[in-house]
């Protein structure tokens, strides 16, 4: 079983260093706030935009899923995003950063990632009712 696999497969390139530094500075400020030590903080290498939530993926489905995700990524033209806004979910245990820019293409890529999973036989489940605020 594999989790977090979508991020590794579709991430392509990481965000530019300048963006990661700016976001990192904000995160450092948040980590200094009272109560922040009760949160589980993800290191910078783990920062990503979630395109689809797969949960656990059976190892037997990985070759087909990988091939379909690679096709989805190749069919999607490069596009620009900027990090803007943010919030929390999971009863305040997780933070998220928003995006602005070519959101239509980002949505298209997310739809393609979900379709790739369905066609590969990955059960698409719920995120447990967790919604960003």
C-alpha cells in the first residue's frame, strides 16, 4: 500500500526557491504562535498542492495508475500559479495555502488525476468530511 504517491508522481518541479522562502518565512511566524507546538508540521519538502485524494493505493494498481498519471501530466500544458491566502482544517490541526493564477488548468489537471485513478481501479473515497476553512 502506498500513500502520498500522487504528490511524488505529479509534482514535476518544486516551487521556485523565492516562493518557498517567502512561504517558509510565514510558516516560521506561525510556528512561533502559542499552541503551535501542538500541531504536526510538515517539512518544506512535503509542501504540495493536492490534486486528488487517493488514501492508500494497492501496490498492484500502481503500474496502471502511474502510466495514466504520466499521460495526464503530459497532456496538460505548463501553467503558472502563485501562493495566495490560506486557512486551516482538521479541527485546526492542518494548515493550507491557497493558489491564484491559472486555476482552470489546475482544475483540469485535478480532474485528470481523479479520472486516471478511477480508470486504474483506485477506489475514490471521501476525505472524511474534512474541508478547508
